[in-house]
C-alpha cells in the first residue's frame, strides 16, 4: 500500500504545503521506513530516542507535523481571503458607497493596518479561541460558531455511528460472498448511492419519506428548545443522506483491503487449520487490513464535518456549512476565516488520528524487537 | 488395517488465463498413487513445477490458487476426504492433517502472538482445553529446542528469527496431535547451519510423537536424512517410487540418477596472482540508522578469476556487493579497481567505471522490467554504454543471445514468457552487454532447481573462458564454491573469517565457524544427520 509517506515525512514539518492539498493522508504503513530518516533531521538525542522508542517518536513526529500543517493552512486561509476580489465595505454599503464612507468602515474594521500585523493579531486570538467579531452582525464569531459547530458535529456524529460499522460489516460480508450474488448486490446499491449527487439523494428522501409517506420531518431545522428525541427525528433524513453518500467508499475500501490480505500465506495457514470462513476474515484478515480502512474512514469522517454544506442547505439545517456560505456572500471575513480554520483543523486532526491509529495497529511498531 | 494415507490415481487440474487467449485447463498432477503408514515419512522430491506442493496439499483436500482435484481418491484411514463437504473437510484440516509451509515468516499472522496461533487449531477443533494446549505448546517448544520456551509464545512473529519461526510452525502443526503432517520445504529458506538444527528438531519431534509425514523438498540430500520412502516427481508424474536406500544407492531412472549425481562441474583452481583486478582494503560500512554491517573487510581478486564469498544470511556478503558497486558508500576503507581507486559513491563514478562492473541478481524476476521484451532488456546497456542503435544494436543483442545459448527466437519475448533459468540467462546477457571486466553475482542460482542451476554455472564458466571476465560470486552453497571458485572468502556477522585460495580455505585446519559451515552441508548419504549430531554431542561433551 502507500508506503510513500516516509521519505517526505519529516521534511514537511516546516510547513511546505504549497499545493494546499498535501494533507497527511498517505503513510498507512509509513511507520517502519520513517525511522532512519527521522534520525537524520535532528541531533543524536532524537536519533537515540527514535531507535529506543520508535512508537513514541513516530507519534510525536505526527503531532509536530499536524501543528506545522495547521500553521501553514492558517497562512493560506488568511492570504486567500485577503486575495479575494470584492470588499466588505462596498458590499455592505451597496448603492450608498461613497469613497468617504468606505474609508470610514475600513478604518473602523482596522483594515488600514498592515497585513502582517493583522495576521498576527488574528492568529494570536485564534489560538486562544477568539476569532474576533463578525463584521455583519457585530457579534462574537466564537459564540456563534460554537452553537453551529455543535449542530454540525451532532449530525456528523450520528451519520458516523451508523455508516462506519455498517460499511465495515458490509465490506466483510462482501468478502465472504465475493463474486457471488450478495457481493454484487452490495456493490451495485452502494455504487448507485455514491453516483447520485447528494442534493438529489436528499430531495428523493424528502419526496418519499416526508412528502409521500409522511414518516419523517422536513425541514430538519433544530432549535435550542428541542428535546433530544425530537432532534434525532429531525435529523433522520440528513443523516440517511450522508450515510448513503459515504457508505460506498468505506465499504469498497474495506472489501479491497481484506481481499488483498485474503490472498496472503497466513490466511492460507488459517484455512489449512480448518477454521471457519467468518473467523478467518474477522480474526486473521481484518487486523491486517485496518490501516488502509482507518484512513478511508478518517477521510469520510472529515467529509461528514467539512463537506456537509450542500446537505445542510437542502435540509435547512443550522450547521457550520450554511453559516460559512452565508458569510461568504456578504464578505464577512472573520467568519469565513474562522470556519476555514476550524474545518482545516478537523481535517488535519482526523487524518492525524488515522495515521496514529494505523501506526498503533502495526504490531512491528507496537512490539519492537 | 488400511494405510493412514492412501492416494490413488490423483489428478489435479488448474485453469490458466493466458493474456489474449481463451482460458485453458492445465494438468498439474496426473496418475499419482502412494501410501504412507502410521509413523512413516514419505519424501516427495522434484524440481519446481513438479507438483510436489500440489500433491502435499491434496492430503488436506486443498487446491492452491485455482487448482482443483479432478480425479482419484485421497483416503485417510480408508475414508475418501475428497467426498466430504466443507464442514467435513474442516474436521480433517488442522486436526487429523496439519501443514508446515515453506516460508514460516509469511505463514504466521503478523497481528497475533505465536502462542495463540500455535494452539488455535487445537482449541477450535475442541481437541483439548486451553490449559492442556498451552502445556502441549510448551512441551513442543522444548522438544524443538526453542529459546526460552516459557515466554516464547508471548512473542510476535517479527520478534523471532527465521529458523525459530520454522520450528514454531512445526510446533503449530504438531500441537493438535495430528496423524499426518505435510512438510512443504520447511528448511529451504534457511541457512545450512540453521537447517541442520531444524532438521534434527523435526526428526526428533516426528519420532517422539509417532506422527506420519509427507516431506516435500527439492534437495535429495535433505530428504535422505529424514524419510523412509521417496517418490521422485517430474512434470506432475511419478518418475520413481521406492525406499530411500534404493533411490539414493541404486536409482533406476535416468532423471533420478541425474538428481543424485548433480554438481559434476569442477574447475581447476588458477594460481596466477600477479594481475590484481579488484582490491578491497579495510572496508567498514553500515546503514543510516547507525547499524554497522561490515567490519574491516579486506580481499582481492586477480584478473579472469572467480572469488567466492560464502556466508549465511546476515553475514554481510550482499552488503559487500553493494559497497563494491557504490550503492552503499563505505564509512572506512578503499576499493581499488585495475590499479585505480574507485570513488566511494555511485554518483561520483564515471560512466566508464560503471561499465566495467556489472551485477547479476538472485531474483531475475524482480531485476527485470516485466513490460520490456528481451530485446529491450539486453539492448539498454548496449545503447547506454556504446551508443548503438537500430540494426547494429539488434545484431549485438543476437550475438549475446547466442553467447547465452538461447538464440534470436527469444528477441521479442517478455520475461513472463521465460522459465526461471532462461530469465537468469537473459540477466547474464544484460550484464555481458556492457563488456564488463567484473561481474558481481549475488546468489544467481539459489532460486533455481539443481539441474538448471548447473546449466547456469557451466554457462558462467564458459563465458569466463571466452571473455576473461572476473566474478565475485556470492553464495551460501559450499558445493558451488567447490565447483567454480579460485579463491574463497568466508564471512560471518560482517567480519571476514577466512580468505585465500580455494584449496587452502576448504582444507583443514579449520577455524570453528568454517568447520561448522562445512559440516552443516547435507550429504547424499543415509545416516549423515545422525553422524553429525553424534560428533557434535561428543565434541560438546569433550569441551
């Protein structure tokens, strides 16, 4: 699998994420090979540490990498937002935008200060959890995001606890009946689900379950005053949409990863021990297939948090995605920056967690010689 | 009372899918019959592709990689296991019949502890309680001579050595008290000094537990030590079947005779020491993580001669080859080639310096691009070093194919369309294309069957006579050293133990390590193993 990570691994620490997409998502089995390279980067203490405690060293390395990446992303978000065409003051004032009025608003918001100074102020605030005030509503961004983020995570969490076990179980089932009817049905259905755009899936579900059958609620808007049960029934349809969207990817990866392991000599050994088919898959194949599966799961979880914009809009759900879209339309920069940074942090954190879990799943690293 | 295992008119077929052609059925094994009685060992011997493993696995009603048993019977205690359903077969596997794979390193699950894997079959088939199974595993670890048997089961496969894994695999097979064990080349992947221990352990364990066994190998000398009967196979058919004594001492068939008397190649040692081509002085080398592999190694090689480097895996012999090629720059020492010091690193060497040293690898398979034809593979160094193209290049490729005794009908074949021996010949032609003065041969014959290997060695010797090329020949096989070397270097744990002309190095007085190495090479003689073990025991008692 992707044993590509190691060579480039340590060099990334300084944050050379020029492309912006080089998030640490490879390196499933990067563990072993990364050892010597890491030793070269810093002095003898680090080298000795790497040799003695390879696991701890690798995890520390991943953590450092993530922090560096997050820093680089913050630079890019700030720079990107700065480079966007258009201007809050002109949009806000509309027809009445005289040069003097625009100038006043710019001074008001501190836009006349130099770029670096504004960046440092913003970043030092962000580290403490203070993202400044929204330009549009003059409210604290952190406060508003807090509630929205909670809603988004609520949705993502339930989508995850349904989809992950379901995907892994279906993947194992597909392996056991590989190339036979159950496998084919699972494949076709999940492929169909992933091929349809999520808004279409969403509207289909609304049409059937909310309009025609009347068993589900729409819109899925949640309020502070709602009880837990009410909330659950409100999010049923968006959760179902999300599950359908992410399921196929994880399921197919589980299937491929386990099938890959199924052709190995130790699975043959298990078979020649006369073990049952399911025990072979669950006990002998699955533990060796976790690394790639964990990575796909992390990517999909990240998608559940970051990529739900469309689903939130379709279901009128008050989450982060909708908040960010609204802010972009009015050029409310503090909100856009805060949302961007939080999304990036989630993405990086989930991928880092996947990396660390994949490292932990490798017995060679867990139990060095 | 029926025999424990009776195989009657076995026929095994597989479907192959050649690219661009309709699938076709290939017969792997045809009309093979044999019997194994309780407590007896039958050796199955033959070259790769002879169907040995396929036959061995049929005793577990298992077809590897799409092979299926299409005819005949496999009777265990008189009952045909081929007639059983899935669940019926499961009661045979891991219970009545167990399997020991060639590569224990691959056959153990890396995610679980060894102890758990050893007792798994016994527990799953409800043969014994966990407590009893653990006791039995401990007993077997002791019988098989594993270090720290009490804690051995706690370890993971990657934490123990290859020889220990192979013994653990034997323990895993013995644990459920099976009536029959299929050993599939259990010592082939091991060093000779380790092989002898594993062989002794297996033999002892079989005697101790009265288990019957099928012992599969391509090494007649090994099977002679362990089996009561031998069946010689070729192309899926029986060549000869008889007692070990008869097969070894009075073979009836020509093919068996060729196997028994393999390694006729012998070469007079050259004594001319005047013209030194390669001189290695005080080389030490290691890897980036600080692990030092070579310690102060010095040797030299005269022009047109062969220097054999012998040692076990981990002795540093392949690392030395990497140092000579420049792939791994040494930390100390220098290499002189034809009177001039070679730059340490590959990058700082000139094209001419690169041309003069070429290499042949153990696995011709992985050393060639599977998507290039023989013409491209051999042609590449010709255009790279000599700038020849078009008809001139083809001419030279044809000439090289002639030299390796293959001919131009192979020009447009892909590596996958060649046999193992042919691939190695193409690799040799590729090395020769550069017209080198030195070829480093890294175990070029160890992945080949004995008769094919013999052909490669003869070819190398013939080429040396024609072109006066020098060889550094890395091997773990003493018989090859005897056959082709002029001088010999024995390496052990990164140090040079012994170096000199072949006649001196391979004759007494020996140092301890060379003595052990030479004595561990199996000889085609019944009772050799016992003899060696007895002398060893006497020596250790004497100490």
